[in-house]
C-alpha cells in the first residue's frame, strides 16, 4: 500500500491563547492592496507569498486555525517573502510576527511541512488560479500553502484586532462563498494525509 | 526552497490511440450501482477504489485523460480493488483493462506515482467527501487518486463505447457542474507539482 504522510493533531484545548498589540492590515481596501502590489512588482518582480495550515482537532475531526479580520474575512497566517528570502525562513518569520509572543522563550516550534497547494495571480486583480494560466508569462504573485506541524503544547499571542478561529474541515468544504477559493479547497488538499488524532 | 515533485508531460501527439472491444458499465443506473455497492459491502466490507490521473500537455498546459461515457459523463480510468489487493497492482490492472491493448508487447509502462486525493463515501449514496465525516465509523467507500507518470510514447486502446478526452486544467477548474466535485478539484491537487513540459 502507498503510505500517506502523517499529521499529528492535538486537541485545541492543549494550546494556550493570549493577545498582543494589534497588527493592522497595510491596506484599507482591495484597490489599495492591488495598487501597492503593482508598485512592489515594479521594484521587485513577482511577489511570492507563503501561508500556513495549522491543524488542531476537536471531536476527532481536523480543524484549521484561521485569522478573522472584522466580522467576516478570514485568512491563513502568513505573508509576503522579502526578495530572495527562503520560503521556510519567511514563513517562520511571518508566523512569529502574527502568532507568537515577543518573548523568545514562548516562541512556538514552527515545523514547516509539506507544500500542499500553489496559487497564481496572473494580473493585478483579486482572482487567482491553481496553475499559471496559458499565455501568462509574467504572473504577478505565486502563493504557496504549507502544512505546519504543531507540537503538543504551544502559546499563541493573537493581535488584538484579529480573532483566531479553529474551523473544522467540514465547514470549509464546498464553502467558497464564505472562505474563498483558496481556503475552501484545503480539505481536498489535505485528503491525502492521515491524521493521527491525539487526545489530551 | 522546498522542492516540488516533478511530472514530465509529453505532447498528446506523442501517444497513439486505437480502439478495442466495448467495456460496458456494470450498472445501467445510479440506483443499480448503489444497490450493487450495498450487496458487495455486505460480502466484503468497505469498497476501496483507485483512479489514475494521466497527464499530457498541449500548448504547454497540462491536460488530463478522461474517459467519456455517452455524451456528458466523464470519469477517470480506474476501478474497485479486489479484496486484499494492493493499490498499485490494482490500479495497474484497472488501467490495463480500460486502456491497454491485449498484446502485452504494447502494454503501457504504468508508473504509479503520488496519491493526490482521498475521497470517502459515508453512505450508500452518490455524495462523497474529502474526509471521513465526523460520527461516520463505517464508511462505504474510500477512493484514492494517483498521478500516473507516462513514458514518452505509449499505445492506448480505448473501448469502443468510450471516448478518451484530453481536458486542460483550466477547463476542469471551478467546473463542478460538468465534471463533479472529484474531477473538478484535480487542478488544486496538482498545483503543488512542477510540470516539466517536454515538446516532441
């Protein structure tokens, strides 16, 4: 038999959550965001961003940690790499910036695992595709999603303007209206994994 | 950087297609199919099925080979494992039955690669999920999708009642109406691969 990669998932209750100073979004509108993207593209070329799928379990079903901004918009923790930055280092830096306490003693052990999806932005627009569309020779962004393997106990410090939610796979699945095309197909991308549910 | 698994994709024109005797579907309706599934479940327990993602390229964009039955319904080549049968052996057996000439000299070299998705059928119904839903302790089917790495030249013999189509990823993407939930999310599951497009 072909062996599936294994992800240990611990109960949500085995993690501790605190707060830290707000991390404001750099842009206040989608238009601002796309305009800033364009300016950065002129300076640095294609944007590469990296995002983390952090898994916990409740009732023996996998849940993903999402950051909620305001009342509706959810995103994965992560962000843009600096020019030339390594993907693993960049994702660790972004995760620490978004979810770690400032004390290095409390820094989670970010074990960056498998890349599960790659999305391409062909133009300075919101739409992305899970392939670089034909005839697009200069995509504007490449976004990679990684499974991050969490240890049994960690302390997360959540910026005060954000909420950290544990969302079950069955809530994400087939729910593009609420979570968008990238997050709503994470259940399909994780389907090849074997979840080792560890009860606390 | 994290390295992506590589899939060599050759032009559709590098393959040769012939025909062979019809392979009729075992069931003439969805109701018959679910009834047969129930009978088999009573005898053998959960059904495990294996399906192949065979990739070719046209215009440097990946295409997937699908079998079309009648005018609309498309499926991946593959089928049900025999009780106790190994996944790799079973998928090779099914691929040969559906797509190979009877002469062993013309048998394609089926190199079974990565498992990219696993789907679960909780009940004797058509709906499947990319996870085993909570509270389901006895799923009725587990279906696994594998990338199959094709050699540069192969001969495929297609049963006369079926058509073999090469469908581009951009046609499958976000097209659940036409291809169903399993096939329409293959582009997302393949997004982590790097396609090495080889021109003939």
